[in-house]
C-alpha cells in the first residue's frame, strides 16, 4: 500500500464504527429506532424525534449525484499532486437510496462527465491499514 498523505477521519466512537463497516466492504447508516429516520454523520440522538434508540443498517450502496464542485487547483498542501491528472477533481455529494447524503469522490468519471442525478454505487478504497474510504462509480 502506498503512503496516503491526505487528511484522514478521526477514528473515535461512532465514526470508528462507520469506517470499520467500510473496511469490511459494507456501507452502514444509523436508523432511528423510534421514527425510522436514517442519519449520517453518525451520532447518538435523532435530529427528527430526539430519540436515543438506533441501530446500524446496511445500505444498498446505491444513490444519485446530488451536487459537486470542480476544484481546479489544490487549496491545501495535502492535495497538491504534480501529476497531470490530479486536477481538476470533483468532490461529490451522493444522495443515497436511504435518504442520507454522503460526500466522497468518483473513481471512474472525470468532472466534465458528471451529471445531476447520475446513478452511482459505492466502492471501497483502502488508503491505510486502518482506513477504507467509500468512493463511488457510475452504474
């Protein structure tokens, strides 16, 4: 595995549980035990009904592109890469079938081919021994 120099998520509490599922090749979101609302980012209390009852539920892994932005130059030193294909890049927001939105990157689609509501599915990229990130590819 090559050295990964970009910022990584903190692996504490519920965030660790989310990324442990990703490491196992599964995407899970929390679902409220009282109102049934899905949520992401992981947290103890439901924003809809204030319940502390919840469970992890496996996601279908499918969604659609809700939004994106094209970045033409790295604005943080960790994202500077002198290779010609490093920029432009396009972080995306995916609306999952469960209704939650997840920010990530595409693995097979240049920014100029992105479209609103493009169907995508999750894939996983092990960037370190401890962290596997959810990425997306078009369907």
